[in-house]
C-alpha cells in the first residue's frame, strides 16, 4: 500500500467511525422522542382519570421545531452550509416525530405539485401526505380532524396573493401554524424525447404567467391551457402526445417525463410562500409573524386609522392586501401580516386598539417565520 492509498484508507476509516456515532446519536434521539410521547400520553390519561377535560395531545410543536432549527443554523461551524445542515436535522426530527405519532398532512394536489414539495420541506419526508382537489378541501380536511395540518399556497413573489386561500380564511376557524418559502423552478416536460412536436402547453395559470416571456420567445404558436395544478398538467402531458407541461422536478420524476428545458421562469428569484394551517394556537418562538383580517368602516381616513397604530408601536408590516367582503357591495376586508407574536404586550395593545375601531377583526394566528 503506497502513501496515497494509506491516507485514503485512514480517512475512510475515520468516516466509518463517525457513521457509527451518527447511528448511535440518531437512535438515542429517537429513544428520547418516544419517551416524550409516553409522558404526554400518561398526562392525557391522568387528566381523564381525574375528571379533567384534556385537550388534544400535541406531538408536533411548531415553535419548538423552529427554535431547534434556528439554533442548529446559529451554531453550525461549517463547512456544510446552514440551510443544508438544518434540512438534515429537519429529516431527523421528522423521523423521530413519526415514532411518537405519524403526522397526517393535507396539501393542494395532485401529487407532484409544488405544494407537496413545500409540505415535505416543512415537515420532512416521514409525514403521511394526502393530496386534495382544492384549497377549500384542504381547509375542510383539517377542520374535520381527518388530518393534523394542511399546506396551502398564499403568495408568489411575482404574481402576488392566492385569493382562494385568503377567502377560505374569512370563514374558517383554523389558525396559521407556520410558513414555508419555496424557490420555484419551472421546467418544460413532455412524454417525448424532444419538444419539437409540442402544440399545447398546460400548467396552472400562475405558472403560465411566470413563464410568459420564455414561452413567447420559444413556443409563440403553442396553445396555452390553464389547468388546476402543475401536477395535473404533468399527468396530462404523460398521456398526451404533442402536449407539454410546466412543472417541477417532483412531477417530472413521478410521471416519468423528459425535461425539454430547465428553469424557464422569467424571474430567477421566483418564490412561493405557503402557509401551514391547523386547529391550535402556536406559542411564541422568538421570531414570529401574526396575520389578521380586518374590516373597516367605509369612511374617509379608514385605512390611515387602521395602519397608524402599527406605525406608532414600531411594528413592521410584511403584507397588506385587500379582498371583497362578500357581505356588502364595494366593501373590502384587509389581510394584514406583521412581525411579532400576539402574546407580546405591544402587539396585544395594537390588536385591542383595532378591535375598538373596526367593524370586524379576526386573528388568523401567530406563527414562526420561515426558517429554511
């Protein structure tokens, strides 16, 4: 064995030793996770035995997970970058949580959508995911208790708000429990080896809009058909000669399609934000957002009166959008997001002030800001 081979063997032996330590550490963590589940179950049974009315056992704590991931990123010395390290820990946490209770998550389907990718990014790959045909159905599944959480799109960096999501919040009792941001990479996919025969291109209407300039330049004569989701587009393209779909890598793999062109989105920073919806309120994590829906009186200065308390309290708004109220002609409700948790004193004071000056104010919940 020469010096090169000896050095290589030494390094590989050290890697093998670290792998054994990793196996031990991950299993020890899993053991503690099972003990946590047992403690929660004992407390639940004790409450029943003593006549108390226990709430639902919360195996997943969004604020706790966000704190762990932030701590991982803050303490990571490298050379692995912070996001990749946090993603690895997220997968470990996901697998450990599955030992406590398998997580059931509904998302806007079908399989292969970016919403499914967002669900996996936020919860890890150990969750049991259930595709739904509409955003309203995701809300319904969570409200009924059929699943633990739901994942719905709310905003794209180039196309703006997803109105169906905001409209469902107006009537729903659900809370926002978290958010996840996903870099959107659109690819042109077909069942054929090349894109020379493409006559029809289908995708969700937002995906078509996000790739408009590229499509104008490369397929100006192709018919563009809007469908319910990019996953549905990929499914159609897999069975239709002459049809291409705009979709992501997950859909390409799921439906066995060929990639004709990569990253065809017009803006390189194209990002979609998704919300995690659930039935319980989330405790403060230390870096949070709060979302509310407010209806004001139709009078001069109404919007100024609505925003002034935030300015005086030094609260940073992150989103302000309007939607028709559906109860009165030419009346609107405001969807407002801002930094901070509703349990904080200055946030609570502003919400109390708005309560007195608005026709309706509805809190959609406070939740950890996106970590990854």
